[in-house]
C-alpha cells in the first residue's frame, strides 16, 4: 500500500535555466505571489527546480501528462539509469541544496516558508544518502521484486504512455526499444553495487527471478508490452503493423536484455545471505537511520519506534477483542479469531476473473458512498476522478496489496487505485473498505488531488513525503470510522482496526529486522501470530520491508502526528475548531515533512485566534 511516484526521485535532476516556458501557464505559475524580493527569488528557484526535473526525467513528464507540445520529443525517451546518470544526479542535488540554503526563510511570506522547508528537507536527506554511496534513493537495491524497470516500466507504458496519434504509437515503439537499454544500465549498477558488498537477501533474489520469468516467458506476441500498443492503436484507428513491429522489438531487444539481467540476478544467489536487515551492508546502520528519516520525516530513534509499535498493538488487540466478543467470537487469541474471519466463506469472493471484476464493481459503490459524506468533513474537494484497477498479473506475485497512482496534472488521466487480486482469499470482503479509504477516498486520491489542484508551485504539487502522505492515508482510515462508514458493519470496523494494528506491527518488525537482528522468519511469525493473515501475504510484506528499509514505519508515525496535531488544534481553538478548515490547513499546502506540517497547523491555530 504505497503511493506510486516517478521512479527517479525528485530533485535528482540537472541544473537548467530554461524556466517553465514548456508548461501550461496555469501550472507553471500557480504559486505564492512575490510579496517580497526574497519571495521572487524563491519562486524563480521553484520554477528552475521543476524544469530540472522535467528536463531530466521524461517519464515524469509523461506521468504528469505534459509530454505534448514543446515537450513532445520526451514522449519517446526514458530516464537515464546509468552509473554516470546517477553520479550526475548526485551533483545536481548538491547544487540544488546550495541554492535552497541561499534562500532567507525569515523573508518569505505565504506558503513559501513551507515550500522551502519541504524542498530543503528532501535535498538534505538525499545528499546524505548520496554521500553514503546509496544513490538508488529509497532502496539499497537497484533491482529487486519491487525495484527496477522490469518491474515498473511495462505498467508505465500501458497506463501512462497515452496513444492518440501515430506519433504517440511510434514513441511507444521507441520507448519499448529503450527498455532494453534501461535494463542494461540497471544491470551495470547491480554489478557496481555487488563489488561494494550490496547484494539483496536470497529470498529477495528468488522473488525477483520469479517475476522476471513471468515477464520473460510469456508469449511475446500476446504479452501486454505488445498488446497494449496493438489494442490502443486499433481503438484510435491508427494504420500500421504495430503487432509485428512491437513483437520484433520485444523479441530482439527487450527479452534478451531481460534475460541478461535475470541471469545476473541468478548468478548472485550463491553469494547472497539470508539476513533480512541492512545492518550487514556497508555503513548499514547509518543508511537505515537516513532511510528512516527519508521515509518518516521523523527523528524518533528505532528503539522508541519499536516500543511504540508494541504499545499500540496491545491497545488495538484489546479493541478488536471487544468487537469480536460482541459478535459472539470468543474462542482463541485475537490473531486466531482474525484468521477464522479470513477463511470464513461468507466473506470470500471466488478466485475467478468474473468474481474479481465484481469485487472492483463493489469497491466503486463503496467510493460513491463515502464521497457523498465528504462535504461534512472537507472544505476543499478534488475535481480529479478515481479509477480502480487490478495490479498487473505479471507483477502481482511481489507487489503490495494495494497502491495509488496519481493522475495527470491537467486531469486527462484520472488517479488510479490498484488492488492486488492474485488470490481472492487474501482480500476478504471485511478487509476491503479500509483499503479503499486508504488508497482512494478520503486517503491518497483526495490528498494528492487537492495538492495537485491547489495554487502551489509545480515542484510542490508533485513532491511526496511518505510520513505525510501515508500518515494521511492511515488517518483517513480512522476518519472513515468517525464518518460513520462502519455504523452497520462491525466486522468491517474490525478490518479497520486490524489494518491499523498491521501498521503497528510494521513499526516492530521493520526496526526488529534492521536494528535488532530479527530474521525474515521471526518477523513473519510475529506478524502472523499478531494479525492472523495468511503467511503468504505477510511474507510478501516482510520482504518488502527488506527492500524499502524504514518505509513501513512512515504510516503509523505519520498518522500519530496528524491525530496529535488535530487534538492540538481542537484544544487550542475550542468552539472555533472546524474539522473542514483543519483539513484545508494540512492538505492545501501539499505534502511536506511532519515538522513543516506542525508549523503549518501552528500558523492555522494562531490565525484563528
């Protein structure tokens, strides 16, 4: 359950001076007016930083729906994943950091202090990771079951590369050919990292090879890499032998490069260890500390995070027990009773494509119901639409249970909530409402869309902080309870509490593996005993935490901050407190570090007084 953002981290882009002339004026200039000379200096810098991102990340250009007009040439390009490209990104980040530090925060007005805090925070954390030698920001591993272009690019081409004209179809073919180059670039990064002693655990390698085989061994002419183009070109009536051309490129270029990368990953297996945590890696403890800071935007030490998780689990277990007893479920531990719910046939969809289509239809009904209640809790509502889709079958084996992909800035592509339906037994009916509130509304889709539609500089519209965004989405799960969405669904409320406890378990197992020497199996057992989920589901989750160290902690730490700040505002403002304006104060400035969020809420409280 994670927000999908462009694969290349923002602010890993080269210095440029072109401004934002290539962007629609409404997007380029939607920012704080220059009330002071320092504001004008800051606004110019925000423009330059966004231009850098777009100039050096064609995939971001496409993701944002900006790959037409002056930027049409980028629609046939892919990001540079080479070692030289990574080194260049580190140098650009250092230059950006110096420029941000040259801004005098005390002379900024409006939202610009928050803009500076947010951009500076991201650049400083990235700088620290670069200096440690970890230039794949977010993960120590360039290729794994969750990282690498083999995992992300097929869906990018299918869901984000739009096809309206023959030129768009030609650009698709060029990108398909470039996929092979991208794979080889990443393989070189893997070789470099192996020489430094950075090798994923053996179980990560095994899952990665399984997914690579699924992509490589599918009949190429019927693979989605080919059929995505064929299907959409036909829909638009575009003449051409797209099937033969795409098949030839995939067969001659992409699949051999994928086979080379798969063989490289397989060659690492004899050298891989089973140790789950990153402490074994070069400067592993320092890396984990920075990775935690990157994802959570919190300075809470690992030991305290671990202790917090255990305390929350105790409280959540008691809350679930109370509801289950009221429903007549009294036998066994809470985990055992939850396990019974997972296997109860009345809550299961059939494991067929038809039943999975019905599941998605049911989720759409759920979205409509919660949407009708939003005006009571939000002063600002997004215009962007939400679609619900299956995680692509080729990556569902190692993908999370659900994730959100933001829409195009101009509204031409809606936001998408992806749900993993590899096995219907993993997603019984009582677990689905809270997942939908998290990924869709009032979670990621509402938060991200409000930011995209707010009068912010474009660099801030697309910046994402996991502590803020995942914290909001987990807060949104609880908000749904307060909105009465479970008034007649006590077992659904159990699902909400169980998912909150799941995020508390993450605090325990993430810090356990990366700082306390917990094994993969120890983490899985703790999670299964506590939550009652199928072991296969929790094994996927635990393996995810091994690849994205610290990311799993961002959810609960962020939620606790949102709740604390809401209580702070309610106490300080008394009868003047309005949850709708509180949400506006936290959401309209866009994603930010949790420290910056606290500054924003303090300003909101002061203004109300």
